[in-house]
C-alpha cells in the first residue's frame, strides 16, 4: 500500500480492507509509520511512537469494528501502559503509565492499534499547541500558523494523513478549535458520555470530555459507539442513545429548527468577517437542505463562560501540580512550568473556596439558561472560532504569558459555552478563507443528543464534501 492510497481511506475504510484480506494490519502499520516519518518533521504533531507495542498488538488483534486501524493518543490525562503521560509538561516528563486508561482499553478491544502520542500545550491549557516541552504543532495547511489547541497535535496528524483518526479532549473547545484550524471534523460529546476512568470521575468539574479528531463523520460516530458508555463507578453519565451512532450517519435528520448566532457571549470579542461568512454560508446550505434557520441572540443575563472556566481550571491545575511536587518532595522551581501555566497556578493558589463554589453554581445557572434557549431549536449554529488560525508565536505561553492568555479568548469565544452547559457540539469544516485556510462552523444540540448532530453532519458531508488530506510539503 502506498502512502497516497493509505491517505485516501478513513478508519472505517481501512478496517474494511483489512477485514477482507486486501491488506494486512502489518502493511497498514508500515505505511502509517512511513507517513509519520515523511510528514512529522514539518509539523511537530507526534511526540512519541510505540511501534514495537503496535506491532505486538497485531499478533493479538481482536476482531473489532476498527481492527488493525492505527490510532494516536493525545499526551494528556490518557494513559497507555509503558508510555509517558507528560501532559505536555516538563514537570511530568518522566511519568510512565503502568496501565491503560479505560478509553484505551476500549479502543484496543475494538482492534485499534496505538501507534504513538500527539502534541498538546502544557496541561491542555492553550487554544494553540505551543509549549516549552514539545514546541509548536504546525497547521498542515500553512505551517507558520497554529494547528489550534489543545488537541492540535491530533488535528495536525489527521489533517496531514499520518493517521485517519486520533484521540482528543475538550475542556473549552480543545477538539473543535483544532478541528476548525486544520479542516477536519471534531465532535465534543455530552458531559458524562465518555468515561475518564479508571483514575478520574470527571475532568475539570465536568467541563472536560474526551473523544476524537477525524476526517469523516462516520469514523467519529463509530468511535463514540466504542467509547461512549459508562464505567461502573462513574459519578454520572449521559443518557444512552436509541441506536448506534454509526447508524445515524446517512439517516434523514428531518426538518430541523436551527438557531443562527453570529456574536459570542463575551461582547468584548470581535468576530472576523471570514468566520461570520462561513457561518452564514453554512446557514444558507442548511436552508437549501430543507431546514428552518432563524437568527437569534444569547439571553441578556448570560454570564461569560470564562468566569466559570478560569477558576475551575486554575483550581484543578494547581492541585495537580502540587500533588506532583509533593511526590517529588520539593517546591516549584524556575523552568518547571511554561509562563502562562505558572500564572494560572499562582491564581489557583490564591483562589478562595467561595470563588470556586460560586463558579460551580454559575456553571449550573448558565446551563439552565441556555437550555431554555435550545428548547426552541433542535440545533444552534455559530462560527467555531471568532478568528482565523493565528500565526505561531502570537499566543506563545512563554514569550508573553499574559498576552497569550488574553489572546485565547478569540479562539474559544464560541466553543467554551458548551463545555459549561455540557451540551454536545461539533466543528464541521465547511468554510475556507480567501487564501485557503480552513474555517470551521459549529453546531450544538440539546444535552445527550449527539444523534441529531451525526445525522446533520452526515447530510452536510454528503452535500458539501470537505477536502481530505492537507498536502504538506515534506
């Protein structure tokens, strides 16, 4: 199998080839590592390989739905036994996992082969993937621009054709933002849909959830069928689907009521005209497909999502850092953390219990307020980001830490609300700037209703197929 042939298949297609005996899993791994070797030096997407482990997995390959398909794991809060889980941080650079996370166990049971790990900003805090430990993940469509964050390595690897699918997490937009930047598909599931076990009950008080970056809608649906069931001991879980998500792709979504919102909750953030145009063109496409689209605005009483995410993430990050320092038996030292991370830890140490609990209360208030709005619609439609992919260095966490933190607001201005509400939301790569950069469009559904998103996404993919692999120069 040639690299260009390999890159023409999604995960479902590759699994079909392997199941029919047209190619072996070992041959697929051969071309996977050849593609990584060819494209990785230009992108900084993949930070670790585990070829020996992947080859051993072929011998014990289970007859799962995606048997033999290569998969990359984001180097953040997801353990692969025998591999480092560094969280993109120098402070955790030597922490080797002794067992698989539940998500990895489920992926292996479906026959996926873990091929390596992808780049992430330190502790997943950035909307751009740039860190002192691993450096930047570059956008395959324009290597001087950001691949987004925090799942930027995964998005770049998928967009560049290294793998058809890769693991991603989302605590404020970290699946949808890099999907938008890199022109791929990214769905954030409902709160509680994918278990963070066995180590954790929830991520960032429920703001964070894991899933994947994919090129096709059907791969995303299939992966959520594999991973989207609760584990015994989970504190809560999303309502189960009526049927497999893979069966929703290609199904008629019916005539949907879609609310179009072009301004973010954070009124201080201005929206790039390219992002507005992409959302308006997506709305026109939805009308052409028979849906009803109505312009709408956010409730006047809605609190900025950042007022919730900032204190919650700071508190959890500070605890993680302090636990690590206690394990090491020392205090925080210069160079342990990136500049922006250090600022957040400092804020976390000064955070009062009252402020943290107020953020939790506000999170629930926002959820109820937005639920009343989404009760009028089947889906909300917005730009994914308020800005086009920024140039690398503009939001570097070490060059200008305060400026980097402030600048991230434009990238997450539309995505972070749905982390606060817990609703499923997806970035669909329907737009392009005048000079060819991808621009994603976001759709969000009611809590627990990923099925509607998959039906709509399948319809959009059929009506307006997006570009496949980015043609990165070696």
